[in-house]
């Protein structure tokens, strides 16, 4: 893995003046992005003929070239990119967002290589390109697949404008350990929510077919089990039982394949002792034989070469052979395919047909992307596509709809607009990188609105806004490579005296102001790849700052910017209002101002159970309960074994009741669907959103069944006093599970409990049976 080489990412070179729009989309307007129906990769005889014709003219070296992806900022072998392209030795580039560069390289490929095969250009468009959207974990907290689809479609529009045609997203790794830094990049702990987010993102990136204009090829990653890294340490091995793999970790990938994703990335890690990149069972048996995946598979960064590091392959040649024989079509960054496979072919270690199949998989997708017809980026169009008012509006709306209100004692929020003074305190309150979050490599700080700026824009006059960062978050360890890559503000308080003075200043500002907004959490480089933590506490002296602010007796709102749940047990008892906004992106500060003053009403819900302490991990809600069932929540001597906030939890500025649970049948045949309805009433004084959630539990099966599993949800917006009947359809296929006894996935007939409510503790109960 050569991350150090990647730190100098080429930034977008285009700078344009963008008129800023203050128009705020209402939640209802944001919901107008319709869900399109699932797509799958269709058979296309014309594409097949074209590709077969092309392949009949390709040399071995040209074929291996198509199976090779170079990183513009990756290691160089001394030969220029241009020469490699001219000779047909490279099929794909990654990590540049510079349209001139993309255009230059593509012209060489199409005009100067023997067979004129266009390159594909990939980038990690994870939560936006130049316009940065909230992180994927936040997107999952919206519980709004239509919104998520629309967000990724907007991201695709910007990225495709600069010539990128392939994103390394969505990340579908289920994660149940918040120590793992990449938990921010996925949809949290639940396979059902994760699958809906997978489909929405694939549709958003790809549109209704691969090659849809202004869209990107999606890449499902990291296949599979990367989220279960031992100890939450990034890149560590994952040891996952067959039962958990089949029922928890694989389903989002299957959903992404069914939604028509055209590519998939193997995981770095060992899965039960076999690396993802050399895992024939995963890449062939599951992906091709079972799921009929019709796209191509790319490795992760140098993960073919790293098969030797795993103690899996004895040398580079064996690494290349085992990867390609496992079903790994394209190698990322390392170039063992190009260097090692010719000899391996000659020696009979691989078959020509294996290489041909990999090339076919890759070229078919290039064809479907329309690259042979339209290889070039339209440079003249680009300025019109970046950080447009529409992009900004979407980013602002999405940041409001992904926020989760965790506490709101005595309705402190929304704040009174007639306020005269606000203290805005905290190391993240005016930090642009920390507002953008990890995987915002092509974002510009200048575009980004911090919380402090958002509040200042909202109250240009009449309200005194007192700002102090109070404390800084610094890292005690030696400099990491990420200290270069991400530019969280460098500490400026270099002496104890300076630190104490800033702390006291912050608290005096709290004392002088009517209300204090503390913006705390994690720096962006504490969350993401290679950013695992061994603790979940508020880093640095933020906890002391929070306690001192509360000790003033002033009303305090805690706004959290972070990529994982943090240990806020103290805050949950002492801080009256807590608003989780994750890393909210380019428009984060404006969105937070909207939320604090009630122009937007929080309606997000947690996509994971929020632990009290790091010691409770894993604390996911869908677990099997054994022994002493009447007291399953006291499993620790020194703590509750309940999470601080359950999966699915989230408050609003208004209140809701959910009543009148009705099932249109209590006995359904396996494979059928039936309707479950409830009445949702907004019992408060403001319009707001509720997320209606459906959980089931099978009372007995060939294997133990989890106490609850999410099987449906819908986010609804209701005006004050409004009641709506919400109908959820339960597809009984969702009740199927892979049994470690039968080694099969099936719907096992029997009796099921069912609950509907607003989080995983939903109390309204019914039951039904499934018959053969
Ligand atoms: C990450 C991938 C990413 C790739 C390319 C790797 O280190 O694990 O998720 O897509 O780099 O940037």
C-alpha cells in the first residue's frame, strides 16, 4: 500500500465565481428525487461482438494493459505514463481530477495507441467531488434512499464533468466497531439499511444504465468483510463466521450487484485466512456463480502485490497468478499482471481463457460506458458544472436531513431568533477541513462554510457572535502521512500559558453570551482510512471545555462533527441539547445554522447503536440472546449493556405518536408480500419528519434467530397535527436467512414477532406466521 505517494492529489484547476444561493429546500422538496427502478446489466449482443472483434486483434501485452490501472500519484517505474499508454500497457488511470490531464492522456490512448482503446478514469468520489456532501454514514442517517440517490447523482454530475467516469464507491462494508476509522464511509451496522443505501447509491452514480450521460460507473467495495477488522484496526484480518458473513456482511453487496453495479473492488484484508484479493470463493463462487455478476473486479491499492505480505503468495509471480485465477480482473497500482503473467502463461500456471475473460469483463464495461463513442471530456462545459447553486442547495439540504438530534431537554432547540448574543466555541467551529470530512480530496476549503461562518451569515447584524476555539486537538504520536494529506489546522497554541488563556477566554465568552454552541468532535484525519482509534472519547481537552461551559449555567448546545459515535455519556446527562451533524460538507455551516434556528427540523436517525463506552463494542441491536433472557441487558458488572442510544434513534423539534398497527394478513405464504400499516401523528407544533421502522423476530428456526431485525422503513414528513397512514410492505423473502445447520438460504416457515416504531426499541407489537 503506497499511500505516502498519494498525498499530492491533483486539485481541480478550475476556479469559478459561484453566486451563492440562500434558498433553502424544504424537506418535502428534497424528497421529490424519485427512486428509479433497479437496473441490471443487460445482455447486449452488439457489445459482445464489438469486444470479441477487438480482442481478436489484441496482443498479450495489450490484454494485460487493459488489466492494469495506474495511479497518477502512485509509484512510477521510470517509464512515462504517455509511453505506457502509447504501447497499450495501461487501461485505466486513477487519482487525478485535472480535466486537462485527463484529456491529454485520453487523446494519447485514443489517437496514438495501436488499437485506440480509451482509458477509464477513476477517483474516490465518496461524498462529492468539488462540492462536498455529508459523509456516507450521515447519508445512511437520513433513512431516505431517494435523497441518497439524488446526492450521489449530483456528485456524479460534477465528477463526470471533469472527465472521471468511474467512482470507487459505494463502500458497502457493514461496520459494528466504531474504533474502525472507515465506519464513516459506510452505512453503519445493519444489512437491511445497508442494502437500501447500496441500491440508492448505485442508482445515483450510474443512473438507469451504465453509460447514462453525466453519471459514473459504480464500484462496490471492499469485497468482503473489511468492516470486521480485528480490534477496529484498519487493514487487520477479519474473522467472520459463515453465518455472519452470509446474513450480515454479504447482503449489501448482493443488493449492489442486483442494482446493476458494473464494478467491484476486492478487500485488502484476510477474510477467515484468505485475502480478499486472492479469494476464489468470494470472487468466483459467490460473485459469478451465485450472483451472476456481469461487471469486472478491481483490486485495492497494491493488494495484488501485497499477497506476499499476507504470507499467501511466495513471490510476485505467484501473487499475480493466484489473484487472476481467483477472478481478479484488474490490478490497481502494482503491475504484477503486466510483469509476471506472460511467463506464468508460458509455464501453464494460468490459462489464456482466464486472461481473456478478465479483458472481456473490462472491455464490455468500457463499451457500455460509451467510452469508445465519446472518450473525451468537454472542457468548455466544466465551469458550468462545479459548485453550482444547485449543488450547494443540495449539499445544504442533505446536511440538514442527515443530522440527528440526540437530546433536546426542555426544547432548548430551536433557538430563539430574537437572540442577542451567541458564543460559538470549539476547535471545529471554524475549521474548513474538519467541516468537509475525510474523502473530500478534491474539495476546496474556499468553498466550505464552517459553523461559525454559517451563523455569521445568518446574523450579519444585530447578534453578537463571540468565537473562541477554546482548545486545540493535536496528535501526540509522531507525524503520520495523513498530517500531510489532510490539513486539519496545525496547533497554534504552543505554550501552556497560551492554552490556558484560550480556554479561559472561551469560558468567559460563554458567560457573556445568551447561549453557547460548542462545536466539538474529531478532526477529519481521525476518521477514515488508516484512522482507527483505540478510544471513543472526545479527543484532547474538549471534555474539560464542555464541562466548564456547562458549569457556567448558560444554556449549551453541543454540535458534534465526527465520523463515528463518540463517548458522550457525560454530555447525555448534562448538556441540554446535542445535535449530531457528522462531517456535513461544503454547506455544513449554513445547514447547522438552519437547524439551530428551526429553518430545518432534524429528522435523521442513527444507522448504528451508539455505545456508552468503547468497552461495549460490539453493541449492534440485531444479536442473538442466550441464557437469562429476562435480564439480557445486564451483562456487565460495571455498566449497563444497553447502548446510550439505540439503533434507529433520533428526535425532532416536534413529537410523534405511532398507533393503530394493522397487518393485512397474519398468515402469509413464503415468497409473498403483505402490508403493514400504522397511523403516524405529528402531535407537536412544527412540521417535521418521522422514520417509521419495522422489525421482526423469528421465534424459532434451524439456527438461533436475532432478537430483532430491521425489515422495512419509511421517512415521512407531517405538518403539525397531521395524521397519516403509513404502509410498509413486508416482502417475506427478506425473512430468509442462511442457516449454519442447512448451509442454505431459505425462508423457514414459523411464527414471527413484529414491531413498528421509531427506533430499535419499538414497542408496538403484533405477530404473524409464514407457511410453506
Ligand atoms: C482504499 C480504497 C480506495 C483506493 C483508491 C485504497 O487505499 O482502500 O477504498 O478506493 O485506495 O484510492
